[in-house]
């Protein structure tokens, strides 16, 4: 599993010209799930993200987690994070989970 975590003041996903999801302050996550990822990996990552201290406290130090600031999470499935480009010019996505598992 690969995840890109971005702290945002707001974020949205648009499809076909209309917003399908949006959040206020929080985290935008681009998530690529590998073929061998299971529930144990998902639970471990969820626990890690819930306690990730990336929000500033009153002194400006990155010392608060998402729940402490009342933030939201926007998770976007992104299989391309698992693309392999070491050989040739066409990325290989064989490490990525099939589309049905990516969208759960």
C-alpha cells in the first residue's frame, strides 16, 4: 500500500464536471492498494493516520492529530501510485490490486 498524505484547508473530487466528494480542513489521501494488502494492513494504516500529528498546536508545533482538530479525511483511490517504471517506457501496474479491491 502506498499513500500520499496532504494536509488541506479544503479538498474535493470532481467527476463529469460535478463534485462527488468534498471536505473542509483535514487530510486528502491518495491511496494505492497492492494485490497482497489485506485487512491487517488497512487497519494498521488507519490507526497510524488517526494518530499522525501533522496539525499545529497553539504554539505552531506539529503536535495535533486529525481528531484533535476536528478535521475531515478525503480518501481517493489511486492505483497509479503502484506503477513500476524502472524498465521500458510503459508503466506496469501488476503490483496494484484489481479495480474491484481498489474501490472498496
